[in-house]
């Protein structure tokens, strides 16, 4: 399941990042979003999602959320 389908307030584990874009992969890695890491959707908006990774919150767009595959 991709992150855009995740429930608000539920913690998920990142399974993989599904993208061929190396820059996007590096960006997510720098945020601490990589395989095995917990991620929580704080809220959903039209423009994207607010997610918690480690001790920080980030605003990501829907396209980016669809690239993040999480374990159900």
C-alpha cells in the first residue's frame, strides 16, 4: 500500500521507495524516510500529507506519498 492510502494517526513501516528518480530517493533518505523506518500520517490536505518521520514533521505532496510503499 502506498502512503497516500494510509490512515491518519496510524504508524506504518516503510517497505520501499518506488521511484527511479535518484534525486527524490536522496531527498527522502535525507529526511530519514527509508526502508524499515516508522512513518505516521498526521493529516491529509488537498495539496498533500503531513507526515512524522523520527522526531520531525514534513509536508509532502500526493505524488511523493504514492512513491512511499508501507507495510499494512
